[in-house]
C-alpha cells in the first residue's frame, strides 16, 4: 500500500453514479490520505469545474449519459494537456483500455479492482503529476534565472543538481583564456563538457582533442608543437602541431594525469609563457588556443606523491570542474536509458521497444564503474540482441551480476509505468507490455494470461507470435 499523499492540486471524480462518488471519495480520504477532492455527477459540467478549480488529476468513468468518458477524455487532453486522467470503468476490455491510453489517459482500472491496487495507481499518478510540476518549475528557473545558454548543454542528458551547478560555473568562466581542469571518472562525459566550454567561449577556431596517455616526451612535443623539415630522422616535411591546428579555438589534452614529468615541464612553460618552439626551430610561436585538460586521476594526490608537478597542478586548476559519477546521478538513469535506447534503435534501423519498469530499479543498484559510457554500451548491446516484444533485461542483469536482484526493501511498488516527461509508447508497444505483464503474472500460462487480459487464448497466442516476430 502506498503511503499517504496530500497533493497540492485537486482531484476531480467524474461519474454519473452518486453512490460511487460518495463511497470512492470516502476511500480516497480515509485510506488514501487524499482530501483535496471535487465531484462531478454530470459529465457536461466537468470542463467548467476544471476551468474554475486547480485540478491536476481526473478520475473518469467511461459509460455516462450525455457526454461519454472517451469524449470527455479527448476534451481534457486537447484543452488541458497538463492534467492527468485515470479511467475507472466497469468495462474490462483490453481494446478499450489500450484506446484510452492512446488517447492520453495515464492508466485504466476496473471498478471491481481491489482497493489497494487502485489506490496505488492513483498515488502513482499523483506522483507523476507532482514530478511534472516540479520539472516545469525547474525548467522555468533553468531558462530564466540559472543558465543564459541552456541550449549549449542540450546534448548532455541530465536532470542532476550537481551537473546543473557545473553548467552554471562553465558559463561564468567561458570567456576566460585561462586553462580549465576537468576531472571525473572514466565515462562521465569530460569531452562533452569540453565541447560545451568551447561552444560557450564563442571562439572561431576548432576544438582539437589529444589523448596524451602513453606519449613519451619526444612524441608529446612533436604532437603538440609540430616540427620543421629535417628536425629528426624521417622528418622529410614540416608538420603543424595540434596547437597550430587549434588556432583561434580550443585544445583539449585528455588523460593529463598520465603525462611524464619531462612533458609536464614543456606544458608548464607553454602555459606560463604563451609560446612554444616547433621541433627543429629556434623561433618561438605564440599559442592562440584555449587549453583545457582532463583526467580521471586524483592530481592532488599525484602532486603530493611527487608524480605531478605542483606548479603545473596549480596553474591548471585556475578553473576546475569535477563531474559526478553516474552512481551519484541515479535520477538521470531513466533519462539516459531512454536516450541511449532511442539512439541505438535509430542506429540499428529499429523501433525502440517498450522497457520493463523493473529495469530502472535494477540499474539503480549498480555502481557503473564505466559510468555513462558503460550504460550506453549496455543499451546498444541489449538492442542488438533484441528479437521482439518487451526489451530483455538479460544484458543488464549480466552487468549487474548476482542475477540482478533488486533488494525488496528498496523496491518501489509505486513506480510509474511510463516516465512522465517522455512520449507515451505506441499502441502496439502498450499491447506488448500488457501481454508481457499478464504472462509474467500467469507464470507463462497462456490460458490464465488470456483471462487476465479479457481476451481469448487464440487471440493471445496471435499477439505473442506477432510480438516475438518483432
């Protein structure tokens, strides 16, 4: 049973049976902890009540005189798309339920449904509405008060407060010519942050990225500074270095924590003097690029251990941002999961399959050592193995290990079926999800599953074959 909820918005009950309105209102108040209720016995009056009161959720019967529930559902969705609608009907028909969801309903319940299940469904919808309202408020602050150029960060999928703080900081330092040190575990998106800094800076030149891990001192110097013809054996023609290629733009040195001490001296001189010597040249060249550096290592510890120059460390950390690992951004997991599955579907030329609601709970109990990059790889692998129906959790369970069990104490019985800020699934996807849920409850027994769905067993078998064929 869900815990009591006291929504800030009103809930409107629309049903032509006065006895049902009275009894159900009493259940919501006494057992559901919901007391901000409105009643409507004539469906023709519902839109007026909605217009005059702060309604956030409508509990709607289908079979009513004058104006049917489906017709009223369409009006609410068209004129008040911000209001959620739950159908509570005496009709136990799969096609009717699917059609209502297609029209825009959050959920569909039968009036004979046990009270606890019905209340849990309403609590889920209340939470979805509250989340939607919170998101709208966050977006309003985001666009008007917090960020001047939120579009720069559009490709970084996040709702995390820590990441938004990073974005704020980057806007502040974007105009600076000083280096920026980007730290964070592997796979947290350091290169994406570098691209955002480059875009914010408005520099006309390109963003050039160089991974310096494993480069010895000579290769590092040649890569960054370039060389003149004849500078060393095999140098039969001059070559511009990465600093030249990034002229007027931004140079990102990735894995800076692996740089040798000799190469650290060269980098420090470049940052201090603003000039460098191409190999084989005795004439210095000025640097015209902004320098960004990134690492997954703890540079503070490395400089204390004598493995990284202290003077270079403090020069690099003039501006510093640290990206949180994915395990500290658990609220982003549903967003990233949806995004990467959509990306994988487009890449593979497939439709994005419906996702089992247990998957997010499973992933929230995984440490993600590879962070966002690992989640993306898992999504592509899972979709590559997908053969139809609801997406299998096998690939994710293998990554999580130990069978991918979700601790019972942390399982959320009120987890919404659909993410409130994502598009609703297609009609076929909803049908697949309903069939999959019924088969799971029936433990694979088609006869029992067909009874749960209110359809014949041959019709269920047909749907299963269609789903498995993809």
